[in-house]
């Protein structure tokens, strides 16, 4: 497969929950689907699982309790996934490093049928949701079996992500040279670029470089996946997202790059000796370069439901969950690679 997708099908809509998955009688469940890429119904089921998680998490928006936000989303997501005619396995589920509720790597779900694997962040921007701030969303990457990289017990990856209008980017290239190459490719000044970097001490050098060249800098606290999705849009206001961030989130973003196009590279970036030791004990090379063929080498889709207002597509924000329970309105968005 090539480094980018050949035909994304992005879209957004709002949904009303159709009731609890646990309440659905077994007789109403459809027979197992044949093995292969999930059909439209299976993808809709995965999307509705993110809707259920967003509905549950919304009850805790503004509560000041991130664990309650995550716990509600995880419980609802797991319950819905178990009703689907899929043979699914979780490859990465964000939450372990923060000791938060999570879908664990290796966890299986579904009633049987089409084999898929997922990388999931039950709520990207948990602290934003707990504070009642925009930028929190349920996000799930789904891919064919064997597609996602084995990140083992890694918590952190060094990543760089750019959209379809930028040249291919490399995590190993000097960051200043990367920005100059993107600007030259677009025919603009480096000072006209928009760069997003998570505001952490581990990213201080990248932040310094972006500031020194005069780029428009978004040094954000939370919401790494949201910004990565924004940079992949055809009319994106962001040009590149870079820095050391969560490893599970990296696989979610890789599914989005596969579905939407663009480029991404990553490398393990352990932040402690114990993390390095765990990665090596798992049989992984800490120095291995992970390109798209390694991060997500098969057909993929990305599915999002907003908890609080999220901006993914320029000019078309996903609204925050409105209402509660079966009367709630939830805004969702997805993109699917159309060929493998």
C-alpha cells in the first residue's frame, strides 16, 4: 500500500442513542458477518459505540473528575462493542500510564464474524471534559487484522504528522529543515506556517525552534488527537503536529493518516528507565523507526463522537453533546480508506 489513502470519505452527523446495548435481546442480533473488511453496517455499529461512549461521558462534563469521565465512556464503549457482529481485538487503549479506566490491549469484543483490530482513546481530552472545556471526544481507529504496530508496554512515542498538502515528513529530520521544506512545498514563508506541539518539557527544543522561525505556534496542553485530525484535513489551518506524546494515541492517529492521507513517522520515546526496560523486554527495539507501513499497514477507518465541542473540519465544529440519555444529540464524524 502507499503512504496515503486513495479515497477518503469523511462525513459528519448527529445521532440520538437508541437505548442501552445491554437491553437488546439476543434474538434481534444479526448472524455473524463473513471475514473481510467490515461492511457499512459494521462500521456504523462501531460509530454508534463511540456515540454511546460520548453520551455516557457527557454526564460528567464539568464535574472536575477525569476518572469519572473516562470510566463512564469505557463502560459504555465496551458494552456496545460486545453487541457487534465482529471478532475484534483491542491493540491499544489509552489510559494505562495515568491509571485511568481503559480498554486494555489484548481485550476482545463482539459476537463473532469479521475480524478487526482497534486502537481507541475512550475520551481524548479527558481533563478538558472534566473542566467543561472544548476539545474532548471519543475516538476509535479500526483496521484490518495485523495492521497496527505492536507498541507493547510503551507509553510514549516521538511523532510528526503532516497533511496531504505537505511533503513527506520524517521524525529524524532537523525540525527547522522540516518546517522550511513544508513552507517551500506550499510556496509560503516559514513564518506563515501553523505548528502544534504539546506543551511539555520533553518538547521544549521543538517549541524553541518553532518560536525562533516565527511560525504560528499552538502549544497545547491536551487534545493531541484532535489536532492531528485537524492537520489531515484538505483545508487545514495546521501544517504539522510534532513532539513526544502518547503511544496509544499514535496508533489512533495512524489510522486517521491511512484513511485521510498525509504522512507520519514515529519512534519510541521512553521517558524513564523502567519504560525503556519494559519495551526491550517485550522484544521491541527502542530505536526502531515506525513509518506508516509499520504504524498502520492495512486498510483503516477513523470514527469520532464529540463530548464537548471539537474542531476537526475547518468551519464545521462538532457540537457538544446536548441533552441526556435517549434524548441526547451527539455529533459524529468519520473517514474510511476506500481501497487497500
